[in-house]
């Protein structure tokens, strides 16, 4: 039966199941600041070691992203969901018991690998559905809602009392709960995979130069801002912000991400890439300036929220530009890989910049990445 012929209630079940599976994949990134902060406190890590832990996680994520297309259409999707959810939960749980730092790096690489598989699986399932806008909209809403709830509860209820071991066990439990979606995930592709798809996979990487340029700009924009994201909790910790207040900051951050996405959707193409990039630079600059001058909780929260709103908008605008540069839709499949690469480089580089105990360099790193977004929009316009 073709997906368009499925009953509406069955389609909704599939969308929710895929969204919950994808939420597992987003947890390591969305919870990264509070988890790295608790790791730093529990293991007395300096900024450089903390940043490298975040980068290690996304080395595993990158491997999972690149490997998923190889086995995605060959394995039973329920088996893949069960094994990947179990792998993510088990890796979190084992990391809570480890005292040796090198083994902790291994566990975080495994967390990234299994989480990437869940993200790719969720996206793959939804790509078969007839109403993709609705499907991906529900996915984003579910992911942000679950993440907001986790980030609201984790710092004051778990990290404040049990530090990293408690936080890791809590996330393992959340992943196990989300893994119950396995009972509603389809067993395989809803639309038959076309013959010759293996040969077409090679051709996917033969993209127009403009598409590669847009992907490079996306990577450069992400790298500095993800570096800041990884250390946002540490910046707040330096201001002696209470765990309960930190939970509020990060929960509201994710809700604002949803607001930003809907705002961009409402604007559509009316701004254009060039004006949108300048607007993103202006608002991110305001958020970074507020964070730089913050000495109290209200200013820190305001700066973080302003930055998050503009960062999300920038991601959406540049992703749309990537799609515009390659109308065949091939370039867009490389967006997760660009995200993974930037998540490897960003935390590690930001950790080096923060090695002396000051986060001014991390804020400057984010600003420089955003300036490159504007430069990319000017270059793109010059080539039109």
C-alpha cells in the first residue's frame, strides 16, 4: 500500500513514532552544554578536555551519519530502532560508571554513533510520507518539546544532587522510554526503493559548485556557534547561576528554537539570503554582546535566548540556500554530515580558546563564524 493510501490515524502513528526515534538522536546535541558542564565538575576537567569530549561525541555521530545510508534500506527498521536505542541508552549508562577518562571518550563516541543512526532513521521514515511539511513539522515539535522538558528537569533535579553519573543514568532512562516507539515504527521503506539506487548513491556527491560553496558556508557558520553552544553552561556557571535557573534557560532556549523556525516559515522567501544574513548577524551580535557584558542571571538568560533565536534562523536560511543551489535535492542529504563535522570541530576549538579561563574568545569565535555567513551571502549574490 502506498503511503498516500494509508488511513490518517496510521500516518499520525508513523509520524509520532519516527519523531520519537529522531528525538533520541537529538538528545546528545541538545543536552550537550549541561552534560559537558556536569562532566567538567565531576572529573575536574579543564576547558580543553571538556571541549574534546564534545568533539569526540560528534566523531561518532559523523561515522553514524555516513554509515546509515549503507544499511538503512537493508535492515529491518524495528530491529535498527531497538538496537540503536539500546546502544544509546547502554552507552549513557556505562559512561556513568566510568572513572577513567580515556574510556569516557570511547563511551561518548558510541553515544554519538548510535544517536546519529536514530536521527537518520527518523528522517528516512518521514521522507516516505506524502505530506512532508506536516511530517517534519511534527518531528521538530516533538523533539523540541521532549528536549525542553529534559533540560528543565535535568540541572535542578538530577545534576545538582547526583552530578554527571545521575545525569547520564537519567538520559539512559529517557532514551529507553523513547525507544518504546519501536512497536510503531514501520518494518521497512513505505515506498519501494528504486532499482539501481546503489549506482545513484555515488552520483549524489556530484554537486554544482554553488551547492558545495553553500555547504562550506553552512559548516563555517555552525562551527563557531556550536562551539559557543558547548560552553554556554560553563559561561553561566562562571556567574554562579543556580541549577534551577540554568534549567529554565536551556528549556526556554529549545522552545525559542521552535518559535524561530515558525517565524522563518511565515516569512518564507520575502527577506532573501543577503538581507536575512545581515539580520542574523545583527541579532547574534546583540546576543553575544549581552552575554559578554552579563554579570547577572537576567542578562545571561537574555543573551542566550537572543543568540539561540538568531542562530536557529541562520541555520534555516542557509539550509534553504543549499536546497536552492541544487534543485535535484542531492545536496540537502549532506546537511547532517556538515552538522556533524562542525560539531566535531566547534567544541574542540572553543575549548582551546577557553583554556585560559576566559570565554571572550569563544564569543568572538561565534561572531567570526556569523560574519562568514554574511560573506557567503555576498559571494553568492555576486555569482548570480
